[in-house]
């Protein structure tokens, strides 16, 4: 009987160690979608599973030059809008961001999308 309680205690301890990792903010969607190909967007929208604070974000083209303005959290607090500055040529673009969730822990993320030739 004692072994059963010991196993239950160990399992509870292991689950509690992993619990904080589940609490971090994570991206749940992006527009344009990750790895998609389509028309040039006017802005980029990233949506997270919880309210976020923006630390840094940028979008670069294949040549490594920044092609987006400074992002800002949307009114819902869970979305981040990044305005595109200028016209995007056909090619691959990389969106990078650093945000903090409710727990204050900074999280980095990156994804790519492709603008198709007209």
C-alpha cells in the first residue's frame, strides 16, 4: 500500500515541475499563415493564447532588410499587429518577435511566409 502512495507522490511531483512550462504565452495563429504563399499582406497579425506585452518584433525580406514597422498589441491584448512598410516584392519573408506573457517570462518566435509573384 505504501508503494502506491509513493508512486502517486512521485507522479504529482513530476507533473508540478512541468506545470510552469504550460503557462507560457504561445502563438496560436498568424496571418499570413506560417509557411504559406500568397498575395502581399498590408500587415501581419499574430495571435497568442493569453494577453501579451511586446518586447520586440521585426519582419525581414530575403535580403535581410527590415520591411515592417513597429508592432503593437491589439485591443484584445492577445494579438499583435505589425504594419508592413512599403510594397513587398515576391519572395520569402521572416517574422521574428519577442513577447512576454502574464507570467512575465519572455518568449521568442519566428516564422516565414512567401509572397507570390503577381
